C-alpha cells in the first residue's frame, strides 16, 4: 500500500514592531551627514554617530520617538523624520539636542502637540505639516523664542487660542492653511511680534477679529485668507480692508479673501471694501 506524502508549509507573519533595527538597510555617513532614508527602519537607529550634524531618516516606518533615543547625537543641527508613522513623542525626546536648528516631522501621524515635547533645542525651523493634529497644548512652543518658521498646514486644527503661540517672539512665517479653523480667539497672535507672513487659506473662518494681533504694532504683514467662507459684508472684516488701504497688510499673491457672499462673485472683496468705506463715512 502506497502512502502519499503531504508537505505542509507554515507561514508566520512577524509584526513590524518587533523587528530589530538590524533590518534597516545600510546607512550612508559622509561629511557629518547620516542618511538612512527609505531603509525600512522601524525605530530610531542606535548606531548614529555622535558627530552627525545632519540626520536624515525620511520615509521609514518609525512610530515613536522616546526619551533617550537621540540623547547621544548632541552635535545634530538638522533632523529629518518626514514620511514616517510617528504618533508618539515622549516629553524630553529632544532635550539633549541643544544644537538642533531644523526639525522636520511632516507627513506623520501626530494627533496632538503636548507641552514639553520640544523642550531642549532652540529651533529655527519646525515642520509639522500633513499630520493629524487637532489639538495644541497651551505653551507648547514657549521655549522656542528663536523659531522663525512654523508649518502646521494640512492638519485638523479647529481653534487657535491666546497662548497657543506663546513664546514665539521671533516667528516670521506661520503656515496654518488647510485646517479646520473656525475660530480665532481674541489676541490669538499677540505674541507674534515679529510676524511677517500668515497663511490661512482653506479654513472655516467666517470673520476675523481686529484684535487677533493684540496691541502689537506690526509694520508690515502678508496674509492669505482665500478659500475661507468669509462673510465679506460683515463689518468685522473692515479693519483688514482698512489695513490694506493703509499699506501695512498686503495680501500674498492669490491670497485675497474669496467671499461666501454670492451676489457679487466677480469682485466681492472690492465690494466689501466699498461697504466698509461707506460705513466709515456714515453713508
């Protein structure tokens, strides 16, 4: 009697969370630049040379940045982590990186900016665009008093409060486009005493309070407001129309308000300015 032999093959799926950093492709290190992009890394590599000044870890599978994992790279000035899966940054994760100037966390899965996560470095440029951020703790940026660029575009932020940007006295450019912002609290931008550009296109703003910049006397400001459902007939916008006439507000190219009012679709902002002028003159 012949017996047929049957071969059974078992396949085991190993979660990426337990794969060691040895699975990363071989890094490149030259002239202080450490590059391990698109290398299948699932966590911050442990073999980054302490002398690295430019660390590039874009487009990997890193999910979190824990306290201590970057403590030895104290000379680093630029850290690129865009295009990972980061949804958790522990407090003090960058605390030993005193020389860090540029931090790119764009295109990750962060949902909240919590107080203390940027403690340590004095950044010049911080990129947080294309995450899932819906909430920012008050005073989260209070130690970043030399930051000049902050990018928060393409998130889910709904509200900006008085102390959201506390401490950012040197900020020049702020990107808030394509969020869910429907409300700007009074004095929302009062701490931004050096601001030159504000990008807010594609939000849910229907009006803009005159005192969002507090009592600061800005000499010049470029602002983008297009693709918001602004009620241009609402006199709450008259201050910005007057500011444009006075010359201290300039609309960024293609950034002039597009109004939700449908009765004059060709030149709604010009009509709104006329309405404001008539109101000022008591007509």
